[in-house]
C-alpha cells in the first residue's frame, strides 16, 4: 500500500506539472488567465482559439470542463467556421464536465452546475444548470439555502478527506449524508 501511494504521489506531481506547462503554453498563445485561478485535473481550453478565452480572478474550473471557442459545424457546408469569445468573470465556479460554447459571457460571482451546456449569457450572481443551461436561481439565495442546511449538520474537516478516511469516519460521513448530502471543507 505504501509503494502504491508513493507511485501515485509521483504520478500526481508529474501530471500537475504537465498541466501547468500546458496552461503556460495556452497563455503564451493568448489565453487570458486571471490571478488565483484553480484548474482541477483534466480540461479542454480550445487550443486553436485560446486567444478568444478569458478567465477572471479567483475562479475554479473543475475537472473535464470544456471551453470551446469555435463551432465547426458549418465548415463542411459553407467552407468556414464560426468563432466567438468566451469570457468568464471573476469569482466564478465552473462545475465538473460543464461545456461553455462560443459567444458566451459568464458574469462575475456565478456558478455553472456540473454537466451544464452553456449556450448563452450567464448573468452576474446567478446559478445555472442543465443542457442547455438555464438560470435556476440567484447565488445569494443558493448560498443562503446551503448555509441554512449547515446549521443543522456537522461540517467535516480535512481529516475526512479520502486519504485520511478510516472505516469509522466513512460511516460517520454516510450517516450524516442521510437522504440528501453532507458538508465538508
């Protein structure tokens, strides 16, 4: 088990360095990347049109997010491809496997739900989800709802992360989830 963890750590560091180099290459080709942007694991930022993509400060980009700044569906029929900017404002959260298509602006302080397909503008301070994505609420309302749930539930700390889980902690998490969900830092 110890050797497995060692190999995993080395592989993880290598992958992180590879992603960092790739992002640096995209930035050198025109990708605009704000400060304190967290890009988690795998992603696709349209490399041939990355100069059309901007991501504001303090954003989180979850795994498997795709930012596609072109639409080649017309190429075979018309001989040209549509391209458009993708602008992600500051303090945004883009959920796992979301797809952002050309011509989209995501306003500041927005959440894009996991698996969303964003085809149109996302107003500031909203939560969108679905395919195609639609506004499902205001950010403040959503955060208030989660905060209300927090008052009735324990917030688990880092000692409950997967690498620290004991069977007892796993049971405690499962019991806390119940029929909805638990909260962890």
